[in-house]
């Protein structure tokens, strides 16, 4: 297990300045924040530090200003959302380093919070310029990284700062790392992975890595079609990457070699048109798909068989919906299997970890997002972790 310091390892921090990297890349519409989930994720760390008397300087990026000051991407736009969630006034500082930040620190009382400007206004952020990291560090006493979602980037405020200041994982980062460790780092066996979604090409590295890590690899969604086609099943008009046939066969043979059982659906839900509750909707065996039909979900028999597989497992990691869940009834298999996973988790027999933008949306549709052991909202960082890659922001927190 990666060893890292947490807020538990902080001594007396009264009057000390904490540089805290958080994720405030919030969705906005007409100048207003539409979803404050990321602020709520950062709140426990901010509140714990202020309660202990630290002066908190928040660091975050917002959008892609590419190293220039872009007024429409100033972090000042999210300050109300931050104040609302943490329930206290937040000062805004239009710099991230230098004398203006020092002045801000001088004004802050113990337990006060300031939000610094969008880190990506400075070219050195994405370039991971050590000089920028040093300049930022000059105004702080220690560094806390609470932005797992940005940890797959080696930037000055996600990686560089950890090299020049004592570095700690914030509470969200800690929870994420502990959940991921339980799911794939050092999991209880048997381990199942569900990989679904649209395309094999977007998740090749995920599949290749999982084969070596899990006992059961469950493939659903559009990517199952590519695997079926590779096994000489006629998938009709289905979304399918025919040019990846060889790659799919390689994954199947790699799985075979290490004793990982790959589960492909044997019945599917098909339709001639991609629409809600279409008249041509039917369920059939995979080898009965007509040339003018497309596979839009896995079938009820396959779903039941997968539920039986999950019942034999202790750990589940899930990325990607099993069908085109946005359009009913093609959410049926995803919802059904998610409910089984949620029930097994509630019974205490399964540790269930899920992540991915559409996966989180699908689990919300199923109404089970709160019943999984852990749901990662980290997107890119979650996928890179599923690919078995070392995340620079996490590696930099490591205590050797
Ligand atoms: P995530 O964002 O969780 O990583 P993806 O982006 O890889 O997931 O995939 C989600 C998308 O895959 C959804 O938009 C869903 O409609 C689509 N999808 C799943 N199964 C099918 C299918 N059989 N045919 C077409 N699209 C599908
Ligand atoms: Mg997606």
C-alpha cells in the first residue's frame, strides 16, 4: 500500500499557512455554479484545517486558460459556491504567488480561508515549473492535496508543491486512495470487474490491465459488440469497432493465460432504431441478431448469470454502463446488476467501487449511488488508475 501522510499526522497548526489543492473546476451555466459536488468533497478538509486554526489558501484550476489571464475563467466566479458550502467568508486573491499573496496571508486570521486565482493562468502550472512551485510554497508552511481528480497530471500545484513542502493527503484524497486500494491494490478475492461503455478503443489499457488483476472480467455495453464480432458473432448494425477484432482476441487470450474468466453476454436486447421504447424492440440470443438490428443492452439471462457471478465475489470494480442507459429500456441490465451489487454491499459481502462520468450517472439512474462502497467522480484519474498507471499527484505524496 502506498504510504502517505494524512491530516492525522499534522501537529499543532495554529497560525500556520496551509496550501490546499482542491478541485473547483465546477460546471457553470450563465455565470452560476450548477453543481457544487466538488466543493462539498473538499469541505471536510477545509473545515478540519480551519477548525485547527490554520490559515487556508485554496489552490485550484478552472477550465483551460492555457497560461494566460482569461477574465471569464477567473476562480472568483466560484467564490459564492465555496462560501455557501463551507459556511464562512472566503477572501479572494488574484495571484497564486508573490507579495499580494503574502499580503493576503497577513490579513487572514487563524481559521480564515482565501481562494487564490486559477492556477492555470500561469504557464508554470501545467509545465510543472519548479520555480513556480517554489514561489507558491514561499507563502505556505505545508501542502495538502485533496484533488484526486487532478492527480493524473504532474502540474506545479498537483505534484511540484509536494516536493518543496511537507505534503499531506486531504480527507477526500485519503478516502479515494483507501477505496481504490481496497478494490484493486490489495483486494479480497474473488474480484470482478465490470467494464462497459461505448468503445473498446477508449478503454484498451483498462482491459489489458484488469485481465491481470481480476478473476472475472464482465464486458458489456458497446464494447461487448466488438468482442462478440471478434468471436465471429454477426452483430448487425450495432456500434462495433470491427478494426479492433485482433486486439479483442489478444485480450481474450491474455485473460485465458492468467485464468481470468471473461464474461460476454449470450442474450441481448436489440432494435432496428435507436429510440426510446422502439416498436422493433426484442430480446434474442447473440447469434440471432438480424443484419438491420443493433444491440443496445445485454439480455435478462446474461444479467442473471452476472448476478450469480457477483454473489461469488468479495470485490467489484465497475466502469461503464452495460447498455445505452440514457434511452429506456436500455438501462435495464445496468440498473438490475447495479441493484444486485448494492444489495450485496449492504449485506457486507461485497466491496463495490465504481467510477466514470457516465457510470456515475447510470448508478444515479438506478438509485444506488449511495449504496456502493465508494463512487469515484474523478473521471480521467479514475481511468488511469484502472489502467494500473502511477498517478504523479499520488506518487508525490508517498512517504518513503
Ligand atoms: P464512462 O463515462 O462511465 O467511462 P463511457 O463514456 O465509456 O462510460 O460509455 C458510456 C456510453 O456508452 C453511454 O453514453 C452509453 O449510451 C454508451 N453505450 C453503452 N452500451 C451501448 C451500446 N450497446 N450501444 C451504443 N452505445 C452504448
Ligand atoms: Mg463517458
